[in-house]
């Protein structure tokens, strides 16, 4: 069942024509700024992968992948859920060197997504990955990269508002980032749920990077699920902004420094996923045959929604919605594409 929240007295800042112009502007400006900041080059990416490779992202491990058989090969393929693992192999295959990276326009179908103002079955994001050295595998390098991404977001927002002054009705998002770990957040708000903690903290502090997601906290529960085979759980996190329209913490990006053979070995055991060790990707990683990297995904529709002050992700992307959402949005004056 979907869940629709309608902000009081909400009206889109732009009409449909200008919304389409603004979406194109955001995507061009941000991609160019991000590439310049992180030394990234665009590459082509797959829409689906062979299931047997183990390259598809398992997300929280419970989502059903969209799967189909290929007539001529007799193999099973899966529509990607993200490209976290594929990118790391691509960096090796394309012979990228430390300090250089790639990005791609990733399109995915997540059939088990719970639909609401922020979540759609269709996912579009900039997936990026960069080769680093052993000396770069530290918290300060991670934080510097986060600051670069946030700066790219804020620069895009400033340029967008110069072109569409109708967007001036909401405050600008802060380029100053507050860093906090999931355990520190739990210690601050022990009686709140994970999402409630994020809302309370980000409302007070603004732009936030929430670090160390995946491992169980002192309460015995992880803050959120994170697959064990791409991010190092000690060197990862989510970039969160305050969404004024919806009055909540807003995740724009999940990212992190990637696992080494040692941290992958440890995290597979912790997550109860030892069976993955025999998959081609995992074997190569455990054997030290893949480069050290940092990477993440940045939601394209999510960024557009944030910078346009949209109330529903369906205002900035075309997807499929249940009848209750369609009718509710129509009655509230929320135009779904």
C-alpha cells in the first residue's frame, strides 16, 4: 500500500513546461560540476546483468529482482537494482588509475519498493566510482569527498535559482556538513526510531553525513540495512538534507569507501552471507584482483525534487502509481508526470 503526504497549501513553484526545463538544467549542471570536482568520466552502463555473476546489488537482501530468461543464451538476467559492484569491475577493465573515476546514468526497477512521496518503483541516479590508494582509505578522505558532492549540489541550486527565480520561496540548502555516526545518533535519541532520529538531528543541524551504516548498534539493531559486499561499514554513510516542503530528513546519496578483501571477509560472515564467496565478483575481490575504490549513488529525481521543492517524486519522473496516489495527488493539485 502506498502512503501519500500532502503538505498544507502546497503548490508547485513551476508550471509543467518550466519543470521539464528545470529538470534538464539540474541534470546537466550537476553532472558537469560533479565530474569536475571528483575527476569522473562518463561511461555506458548495463540495464541488466546475468544473475550468475553476482554483480547485481542485493540492497537489504530481501528485495525481489526483476528477472527474465534470454532465449538465445539460455541464461537468466536481472534488471539492475544498482551498479555498486559492476562499477568496481569496470574501473579495472577500463584501466582507470588512482584519482580518476567514472560515472553513469543508472536506471533500475525496484519492484518491492514501498511507494510514497519519496519512493518509486523506477530509480534513476548518477552511479559513480573512483580508484583510490591504500592511504586514501580513511575517514578524512571520505569526509572531503562528501564536502565536494554537497558543494556541487549547492552550486547547482544557486545557478538554478538564477534561471528560475520562482524557486526563491524556500531557503537555500547549507554547504556546511555536520558529520555524525549512527551510534552517536542512537546515543542522542535512544527512544526514537532510526528515521525519527534522522529527522530530529537534520532538522536542527541541516546538511548531514550520517556515517557507519550496516553494523548492529549498542541496541542490537543496525540503523539501516546495507549490503555487506560493497561499502566498508566503518567508512560509509548517507548524505542527508532537510526537506522544507515535506518537513523531514531527505536522503540524497548513499556512498562509501569500498570493502577490501579483509573487510569483505568479515562483513560476509557478520551478515550471514558466506555463500556469496563462490560468486565470480566476490572471488576476485577476496583474491585482491579489484582496485581499491570509493563510490556511491546520487538520486537524479531526488535531486530534482529537492531543488524544485516538489512534494512528490512523481512530479519529476514518470512512473506507475496506485489509484489512491493518483486520485490523492489530483485532488491536492500535485501534478504527476
